[in-house]
C-alpha cells in the first residue's frame, strides 16, 4: 500500500497519522510518502516514522519529498491536511478587512476571510486533483484541510473520490461523560462511548446531536443531558441560543458555529490562524530533530494528538477491519434528504471493503431550516472557486449572514482576490 501525506510538516497531524498507520494498524509493507514544501520538516517527520517502525519491528518505507509530483504515482490514498502559507495569508486578509471593512467579524469559514480562504484552498485542490487523475487515478483523497466541506466538495466535483475528517462532533463525547457520568475522560472517551451513542448529523462545524441513546436500554437521554448541562452552565452563549431555537444540542461550540451565523454583541473574532507562538514552534522543531535522530523519545509528540482518524478509513476500505465513524463527511447522496444533494454533509458512517456507507437520518425541521442555507452557501462557494466567477463570489457575500455591510464586503473581497491572485488565479 502507498499513502501520500500532503502537509506532512504538521506538528500534530503527521505524528498522529504515522502512529495510527504503524503502531495501531501495523500496515506491513506500507510506503508512506511525506510531502511538505519545507522539506526539512518532511525529512524530520520521516525520521520519526522510521523510529516508530523500528520500535515495533515493522517493515515500512517512509520517504520525504518537497513536491507531490515526486511521489504521487501509484498512490492508493492521498491524505491532505495542507494550507498554503496559512499564517501569512490569514494576516493579509485580516489587514485588508480591518482597513476596508472595519468591524467585520473575522472567522475561519465565514465572512470575507472564510471566502478568501476557501478560494485559496479550492485552488490547491484543483491542482492536486489534476495531478491525481494523471498519476494515481484510482486513489481516494482523505481530507482534513479546512474549510473541510468546501474542499471536499471541490475534489468530488473534480472526479476524485473523497472523504472528510473532523473531530469537532466527536469531541462532544467529552462533555457527555462529564455531565452524565460525572467523570472527566480524554480522547477517545472509550467508557462514555461504550455507554452512550450520540447520533450527530448536519454540516461540518455546525452539526447537531439528534439523539443520545443509552446503549444498554435504548433510552434517549438527550433532554436530560441538555437540562443537566444547562444547570451547570456548561453551554457557551451560541450553543444555548441554538438549543433554544432548535431543541437539539450542537456540540461544536461558539468558536466554530460563529462562522455561519449572524454576529451579535457576544461574538468574538478569530485572532490567529493557527496555534502556537514563535517560541513554541522553535521548541517543537528542536523536539522533532532530537526525536528523528533517536536521541529523544517520540512518544511525547502524541500527548496532544490529532483526533481525526483517516487511517481507520484506510483500514476499513482495505478490508483489514470494519470501521465505524461517529461523524464522517461524505457527499450527500440521500443520507440527509432535507439538505441539497451533492454537497458534503456529516453523519455517522461505516467503512468496509465495499466502501463507505453513511447512515441515513432525518433532520428535524428546526435543524433543517437552519442548515439548508449554510449548505447552499457552501455549494455556491465551491462553484465560485472552480469557475473563478466573480459574480458568484459577490452572490456569496450577499448570502453570507456574517457579512453585515455587503458593499464593504465586496470591496474587501476584491482586495483579497488581488492580494492572493498568485494562488487563486485571475478572477
């Protein structure tokens, strides 16, 4: 099996993925090709992968590459967690927004920055899809790059079989255990998952818990959970508002859901595009160098591991072991009939050698009414990115509820398009 990881310089994601492939699933004979334009980072990660394989005496080839064209040929899976110049481009957007649309709420998915970010990421996927068609035409794209549903839908519409991985819905199990079991528990919240099934569905970063079932009795305790969590003050401002509006619990939190909803006096902006200070990143680099050289244990790199599990998808599709995801992003082929077909939605899913099988669910009217405009906006932005039509981009500005001053929004968007023309292309 050959797996190519695009964005291998990720300090959290790359070691987690290598652990899952080498330590957890023991993929004997695997060729894992790590790609990052900062080739030193790819080489360091490759060294850590070799240390993992040595520790469990597994025959694995781990190689480092500066460009995907050097290693895509013959790949079975391509995993993408990349964002081109994430911090620098985010800072460029923020400067433009503060100058041309002062007071506009800066978020990751939503508003002017979210639109600019989406167009840059869709441009990345357009290039990757073209290379995959030429060099590994039967490969799956497993994506954890944001804005996730837009990136995934773009790849799907370009003819690439695609699945998207996010941990936000799964993270809700932590609060479930805290409230209903009175116990704190770390990922993957094994004891809580064994006791409860949280049925979550909707859209990435703004899904809803439709039922919370006791596995032993089948009883739905969602109302009890909401009542107890509310009494304990466990919900943030936006979560409380959405529970009151829909009757269902969104486990994603204010930090993600603000991207899709009209801002209010309590909305707070995104300050940084990624975690960590310069000093923290320098320390991480020292840790990587020592772990890759074998002079420092690699296990501490997994203390704050990624919760996304694309290697479980690989294991399931390869027939090694059937796999279940509490939440997986797949193209809507009827699993959520209240939302538009062809957009990417998030539901539970099972994976086997026959392929992914998403669970079909019915969204309550209150949830569907809130979710459908978001899904339609996601689809519109994908079309804007694939066609580079400015009129579609302007329509996205009009439909985005987080952009209150539409005229200023269009002006700021024009400036973002000019600033990132080297990535997006001519619009």
